C-alpha cells in the first residue's frame, strides 16, 4: 500500500469520525431541554439541600457551601460523562441496534468506541461548566482562588474523560438486561465515596473510609478541583490527582475498548 493511499484512508476515517461525532452533537442540540434536565436536577438538588438549606438551618458550618460547590462540579463532570457513555451504548447494542450503522462507517471499530467516549466526555464537560453560574446564583458569592482556574479546568477535562472511560467499560461489559441493576449497585457508592461532599484529606479519623474513597476516580476530580479553587482547605497534592486520573483513563479506556470490540464482533 502506497503512502498516498494510507494517507487517503486515514483522512477518510477522520472525516467519518468527525461526521459521527458531529451528528451526536447535533442531536444533543435538538434535545437540549431534556439534556439539561438530565444533567442538572441531581447536582442542583444536592447543592441546594446541603449547601443552602442545611446551612441556613445551622446544621452545617459556615463556608461549607464553598467546599461543596467544587465537589458538585466534579460530580457532574464525572457522572454525566459516565451515564451518557454507558446508557446510549446499551441502547445501541440492544434495542435500537444503531451501533450496526456506526460499525459500517469507514473507520476502525475501535474509533467507534473512542467516539462514544469523546461524546460522553463532552457532555460531562458541558454539564460541569453549567454548575459554575448555577452555584454563583444559588450561593450568592463564591470565594475562590481564581489563579487556580486553569488547573480546575484540567481536572474537569480529565474527570470527564475518566467518567466516559468507566461508562464505556460498564456499557460494553454488562448485559443490557442487567444494566439497571448494575447502576443501582454502583451509583450511590460512586457518589458518596467520591469526596464531592467532603475533603478527602480530613478523613483521618475514618481511615478505612478514606482508603475506600481512594479507589474511586471521582475522588481525584473532587480533590483536584477543591485544591485548585480552595487551596487553604486540606487537599491532595495536585500531581497525585492528575496521575490518578490519567491512570484511570488508561486502565478503563483500554478495558472499555476491549469489551466494546468483543461485543461488536460477536
């Protein structure tokens, strides 16, 4: 095969990849109200109850809402990316069979899996960014270290990709008839062991729970966000958060593509 034909094949695959991704983005635009309802109801409710209601009733310490908001942004980035990768994948492989059309596109099968992850990560990133203005309106004022915004943005991007890789792994590995059971089992532990409601570094008196939280990739998104925006709050070292998230993306991304190829070729 000549160099020109190889370049032509690669160019064709890239155009097909961009077309598939563009179609998914276009569909999201058409379904914007339902997308916003899906990604905002849960984190906004948690922020309102824990950050606003309990604070005004005196059940939380002053300033807790400031600690909570970065965790809610991290939660939205990770969880929305996870759900928006796994659930559409389950539907594509079972009821709609839309995955067959994608597999017929002129691009490698593994690229179809990468497109699923990228699209899920983009949704997670958008959902995370939406929490910034909502938090500002709900809490009235936010006392953040603005110089930490670039690292916070990096954590959001890595957190969205980590959530998408976990979503690909779950969506491709779990049989469609058991996906609801799987999410019922893993969703609550993911939310409440991800350090989104509390600083991980202050769990010294609950060492066993601190160890459990360290196995959740969401913990490193929350700690990275909190450390960047609220550096005076005890937090993990930034390099630990980045290393853990890159490792999670590598492990779950590899597993997800492997399971996806197995399902696609069956």
